[in-house]
C-alpha cells in the first residue's frame, strides 16, 4: 500500500465527526425514517476519477437514506464514507452487503463488466436499481437483465442522462419524430476515437484493493494500474468509445430515427485497432479467456460504421465525422438530416435552420410530444425520475428495454469491427442471420468468483 493511501485510511475515522457537520449531501444529515434505505456499490475514487459511481450515489442520496457503501478499493469506500460522517457500513463484496443490509435501492457504479451480475443480484434481493451506463458487456447480458427486471417487477434506471435533457436532446428527438426535418431522415454520429497505449507493466496489487474481485467474471490477469484506471479501453471490461459515448449518442439517434423498431437489420463497420492486435484475430477465443494479447489497450481507435433499419433510415457512427465541401465537421455530436433540413445536437448546443424557425406554437407542440416521450412524466432530473417511478410504479425514462436495444446496436458495431465485414441482424430473434462466427460473439464465458 502506498504511503498516501495508508495515511488516508488512517485519518478517515478521525475526520468523520467534522464531516458529519460539513457533509455535502443533504440527505445524509438527520436521516429521514420515511426515506428508502439506499446502498452504493462501486463509488470510484477522488470524486469519480475512475468512474462516476460516487457522483451517482451522492445524487441518489438526496432522495433516500444512504446506509452502506461497497467497493473493492478500501480507499474509494473510505473517501465516499467521509461525505456521510463515516457512519456508513462498508463492504468489499456486494453479495455480503445485499445479504446483511437488504437495501431497498441500490446504485451501481462499478467498471462495466460487473454491471449486470451485480444488478441481477440486487434485483433478486428485492432492490430497485440505478446503474451507470453502459449496462451490458454483451448482447446476451442484455437478454438476461431484461428477463430479471420483468420477473422481479423492480424499477430499473440506466444512467443515460441525455434522455432527460429537454433543452437539447429531447427537443431534437421531438423535431425528428414530428416531421420538422421532412422525410427520409438519417443520422450521423461522432463519438471520438479511443487511445492506443501499452504494453503496460504488471505490478503487485495494492494491499487495500481486492484485485481478484475487481477482475471478477473477466479472464484472470495480474494487476495493472492502467486496467483499473482506464478499463474502458480493454474489451475484457468494456467496449471502447462504442459503449462509452455510443451508449449516449447512438441511443438518442436510434430513438429519434426508429422509435417503433427493435434495432438495425444491417451493419457494416471498418476500423483501426492498436497495432498489437493481429489481423484476423480470434476475438471469440480472446473474450472467452482462451487467447491473449500484449498488455495494452485493445478497443478500436478509429472507425466508421453504417447501420440500416427496416424503415429505410440509416445511422452512421464515426470517431470523427467530416463531409468535404458541405461545412460538416465535428468530433462529438449528432447530425440529423432530412428532406426539409438538418439539425445538430450535442451537450453544448442544438442548432440548425429548423430550430431557428420554431415559433412559440411549435415549441408548445414539441413540449407536448416530449411529455409523451417521457411516458407522461416531467423531464429534467434523471435521478428524480427514477425515484418517482419507484413511488408510483411507472417506467423510467431510461428503462432496461430501451437501453438493451441501444446496447445491442453498440455491440453490433463492435462485432462488425472485429470481423471486418457486413453483418445481417434479425432484431426480433436477436441473432445474426446465418452467421455462426458472429453469433459466437453474442456471449462470452464468465469466470467463477469465490
């Protein structure tokens, strides 16, 4: 254990009483017995340096009573506990937390490969679940979590907050679906490229981290700090930019273009992988833990994927989108283009002539459509939407069914990049058409965890 980590753990308990007075989370003070019992599983470090689990859990604590925290990293758990006066029960193993504390609500902010196993256990323990995106590591995992949500009847919200953004993304979707861009609307998405790094050095794991439990269902591997800190660039734990930003922008684009469909029917992807990934690499053997790569990032660094839907719409997914001689060039965002014009949206803006032309009457109509998109609820606060649905039994804005559909498309993109060829997809059967090699990548083996 490093001196800094050891010193932090030593001083955490002493700081607890002061933090209980100056804590930053209102719900942590004067526990309200009427609020539901909440536990956080996976909280990241240094206020979200490794993932957003801590910030998600702090947001949930405004609506419920935080009772426990679980993280395989003792420093992360202790740091989070400081915000609650050091009074939370602390665990390394989520199974022990669920058994002993029996929370009514759980937030999950672990690395991506742990999302579904923990979510299933939490649902079956009786908890409602808010889980960070991307929810799934494979298409098969999406089928599993969808089934368990249906079986348990619990509320499940995914942390794709763009679905609650009324000023930009919801308005863009409403404009497309209301016909303001005309017919034959297509979308062009840019989500940024992934880094290329490695090979990295394996070292001894810090004493205050349960590395075996961090690796969990993924293939066994020695400790490597880059794997822990930058897990999104390893297919063993995530899906690169495709399941990172793709979980946001592909979600919005697909929702706008093909709301009544279950997914694309054709996908063709071309991309670049780090040099340490051989041509014609056997990805199925690798993801099942039967083959290896040098210890470095292995997700696609650059890519262009074309998706086609049964209604004729197309979705183009890129690391960077640029069209010569047409004043189109952007690294992150969504361009919707139809027979009557085009609009561009990202987290900073919604713009285009159709937006400028909106009248007050137009905006009122769009607001009414947005309420329908939000299943009759007022949009705006993603976490509040989750807790409102817990109380009234409604379906949240980012439910498991729509997110499974989104993640299926993200995984289709990655599978097409891995195989380097066109794939035909049956969205109803949820399998590739006459393609044994591609269907082998719908799932992967999971390591047994003691």
